[in-house]
C-alpha cells in the first residue's frame, strides 16, 4: 500500500506556495504599516496552557486537541490556536516591562482533531495579531480595521462584519443566570453538549451549531441588555469608531465566539459564498487571559484568520491576481564538453549573485529540449553558451518575447540582462 498524507492535511505544491507567499507578503506589509512585530512560538506547548487559556468547556479542549505524553511523562499539545501561546510568551519573557502596548503578529500551522470538511482541516494555517496592554476601544477598532483593509486589498466583495459585546466578569453572571432561567424548562430538548454546558458555562450554548438548539434559543436573553456601564460605554465607543472609519457592521447579540477567554468586544467577518464554514476571520478582547496564566491583569485584544479560507474565498469570487514565479534567464548549452558546462555554471552563479533569477540545464538535454524548458519556465531570455562564440568569449542572448537575438561578451551579459529588463 502506498503512503499517503494524513487525513485532514494538505500538500501545497510550488504553484500553491507562490500564492501563499504573496498573501503572506501583503499581511507582513500591513503589519509594518500598523506597527505589529512578528513572534514565533513553539508548535507544541504544555497542555495546561490551553486548558487554562482556551477554557475547559470549549470544544477545542474537550474534543479537538492533539495531546500526547512525551518520554519525560509530560502532557504536551500541538497548538490548536496561537493567542494562548502569544500570551504565555508575553508573560514568560516579561514583555510587560516593555513600552506598552505590545503589538505582535504570527502565522503558522495549527492542529485540531475534527471531521475534515470544506474549510476545516486537522492541520490548518492561521495569521493573527495581538495587542497586549491597552484597554482602549481604539485598539479594538484598529484590529477590526486591519482585517477589513486586508480583505479589501484582496478585492473580496460581500463581506459581513458582525460584532457583539460578551461583557465582563462584573456583568456576565447576571446574563448567565437569565439564560439558565430561560433554558431550564426545555433543557431536556437541548443536545447533550448543551445540557453539559448548562451548569458549567451556559454562554457556550449560544455557540451551538445544532438547528434544534438554535431554535430553542430564539428570544433568549441578550447579553447587551445586561452589560455593566463600563462594557456599555466601551461597546458604544467601538461602534462610533467603526462608523467614523466607514466600516459597515451588524450587531449580533448571539455572537460569543468559541473560546472562553473573550471579554467585551467579539467580532467575526464572514463570506457566505465559501459554504457552511463561512467565517474567514474572528477575534475580540480577552482582558483576563494574562491573569488566568498567572500574570498581572493585562487588557488585550486580537484576531486570527484562516489562510486556507482566504484562498477558498478568492476562488469563490474568481479572483486570481497572483504573479507566477518568473525566470530572468535560462542558460542553454550547445554541447556537453567540460569547458562549455563549466562556463555555463559560472555564468549562472554570476547572474544569481547579481540578483537575477536564473536556471540552467541539469539533465544533459538536447538544445531543442532546453529551449522548451526555457519556455516552460517562462524565461525572459535564453543565453546560449558554446560553439565558436564561446571561443571568442561571447554567447548568444535570445529575447523570448520577440525572438530577437544578440551576441554579447560573457562579462557583459549580466549588465545586458539588467538593462534590458529595465526598459
């Protein structure tokens, strides 16, 4: 039996990765404009980090984590998300001693054991930004504006931004009790997961995907009606800032997100065209996470977006403005003697050292086959080395766009190609 990739994972071939690199460059450029700096955390962490940070009642912790015991009998988990890791790094590396706020971004693979389907994979990739140390609604509005600008630069249309406030420890208990009172008489009609959440974390019932549970929750108490004055003021200011930025949004009082650490602002950006898993970005404020991990109370806000879903969204709208990887020059040889091959090899190195993308024949092909390979690589020029021209210290340089050809001294080929490319 042949060996295949694990279920729920993907191979990204060169024609895919060149697109990934362009999306990543756009994200890095935006981070530079907004003042975010990159952080890289381990792919696996102590399991306790995610239990304490993400929340013991979440689907991620209860059902989806890739957890294993290492040879030192330590429980480790492949990261299912990166906010908890970034918070741990902020705390462990004493970044609270830096000028605040600390603005970080990351990108990389995450791991969750769930049923693979469109938009969901067991190894998937996320980009995210985190702002540690600011309680201002300006920080909330800034990260939403970042996400909105990113999708606008991609050219995506029909995006929907939904926002909500999930309150804080001061006001959330009142809403929890009101929600429990609303659900109590029909509790036996809810799914087993919701019945389990009823006592431990009833807010998570609002995130249930069961149509039956969602129907039962119609007209349930809304947390917006139970917000304390501070949360009310904060949420109002976020809306004012989004209005000032011209970013359209809808208030969704049932939006709670899937992680326990959220406080106050929560938001999602969705695109219905990509199917059931329509959310392409989500995040919010998590003012209690750092203290949950043992640090001092530190207001924080951030979001993450799924890279695979970006490409699904672009495909759904027929957007393909990616540039293929171009080759400036292909070095072809007329014959396979030692002098010709050595000269071609040295010329290829010289062109690369000058910053030109260059390929050469590595399979001892015929000249005709080398020309075909140059075409496949979309080379701008073919440099033909060998024959009488080589004895004169020259090579033929052929422009593949117009088939013109010129004899150029070997020592001048680099400048010739650069000057031709500038025209």
